[in-house]
C-alpha cells in the first residue's frame, strides 16, 4: 500500500498509534529485541504447499488465512508503530489491501520486530506450544499473550519487558 493511503487508514481506523514508545513505555530498540526473542517459539503454525494453514484444514474451514484472517481489517493488529518515517514507509510497503501482511505459502511477511503483541503472543492451540510453555520461552509467550489480552498494566509491561531482555531465550 502506498504510504499516504496507509497513513489515512491509520487515522480512519483510530489505530495504531504512531508513537515514540512501544508497549508499556518500552523503547523501540527494547521492543525489537523482545520481538526477536520470539523467533525461538514454535507456535504450531505451518502451511500446506497451496498456502492453506494446516489448522484451518483441521477445522474444516475455507478460510486459508486462519488466525491471520483479520490482518487487513485490523492493520496487522498493531497498537503502536514507531513514529519514524522509514519504519512507517517500510510497514506500509508490505501491507496489501486484501490480505494485510499475510501472503500465500509464506504466512506473515512483516518483519518480526514490527509485529504486534497480538501476533507475537497468539497460538492456535495451547497444545501446539505446550513443550515451550516452561522456562524462559513460557515466560516470553505469557508476557506477549498478556499484552495481547490487555491483562497487565503499562508499568508492569515495562518492568517484565526489561527483565526479559536480560534472559537468554533459545
């Protein structure tokens, strides 16, 4: 999507907020580091060669995008975007009007560091992630999930986020 159209969509929909800070008042570099740590989490998502999410097939649904089906409508579930013209331009360039950031045979193409807490904390089923729910990975997933569900306050997000930055997650 072109940059000006994307900016209009942000204003029209009332979200996300262009901000100097990320979730919980964390700096953008800190948020990007936390988002990067989620690469070690197996969310149980995978796609068939035709681009259909396997979870969708298990549910006997015709929605090929599965949990990403509202990506366009919600602007990628983003609540905050770094108020930096280069970042906004990059995000806008990846957004398509009909599918958001989702692409057939690939899933989400938005770089992990720009993804929302919703996308970084969502799991199709708890069992898909069960082996990762212990230790540092479990804490990270629970943290992202609590932001997604708005289950913790801003100061708590900040404190836990800062603590998670110090933990090795692999």
